[in-house]
């Protein structure tokens, strides 16, 4: 009797899943190339290089401007956290960015989620193919230690990747939200379309949140499973 060789598990995968994955990779690569061209037009790429807040924010605003995105900026007291930033703009938590700086396999990555959401670290690790993941700084800087080396007082962590030499992951709840509020640090913030913001910065759009939703009045609830 002739033995039938076992098939490679990858060959047994759904061909439609493989096709969708290929389409997704090509879409992300196209967006990445678009972002590189835009960064070069605004003064050159700066991947992995940490910048001062002032320089990084100036470059970010120039990038958004040259991407022909409608946006509004405001100066105000430094927000204590993302919830406070939402109240300053008088918008909902779901339309306000809460940023966390994470280390993924030793690389700095900013993770942007709605202010009423918590990051699903295990889900992010699985979706990005990361082996090790940890939080470096979160909202309010995870105390004074987490804010060490940063300008100003602990507060809402700025969603400015070049401040940390980081790449950016952004949750699709933000890219689908329409206008979102983004903290820039030092009492500055902006509002613009979430999807256009992600595309201009060359962010990777990937689900980063779990089912837990934080309530504006305090407390939390779990959304139904997808």
C-alpha cells in the first residue's frame, strides 16, 4: 500500500483567506508607499529617530497639510488624560484618541484606540505576529516613571509617532469614526478625519481593542462578541 503524504497545513487553508491576506498586504504596502512619498515631500523620512515634541508636531502638521486634509488645531490647558481631552473639545470618547506606547519585539509602536476602549494586547500580538509585547508609556504616562525624559507634566500621551521614533497602529473604530480628536502634547490637539489621518501617517489599521467599553459616567461594560 502506498502511503499518502501529509499535505502542508498552509496548502489546506481556505484559498479565499489567502487571497484576502494578499489583497490586505498589497493595500497596506500601497498606503505605506504613499506615506513615504508624503514624508519625503515634507522634509524627508525619519523612521526610528526620536525627535523633540516641537519638531515632531511641526512635521506632523506639515504632513497633514500637504496631504490636503481638512483639520483644525486648538491650544488649551494640558489634558490630564484622553477623557479630559474629549471634554475640552466637547466630543464623545469614541471620537477621541487614546494613545499607548508599546514595545513589540523591541520596536517602539504607538497604538491608537478610542478613549472609551482598552487595548487587547493578546489580540494585537496575534494579529501583528509579535512574539513579545509590553507597555512603555500609557495615558498619564503610567506615573512619573513612565513620563521620564518627556517634556512637560504627565498627561494624555501625544499621538505623534516621531516623538518616540515609533510606527503607528490605529484601530478601525477610529478610521470609521469620521472626525477624531488627536492629542499633540503641550496643550495642543487637532481634529481631522480618522481615515485620512491614518493614511497620511502611514499607519497600519488593525483591530487593537477588545470587547470592554469604558462609560463616560464611569465604569465599563462588555460589548457582545463579534
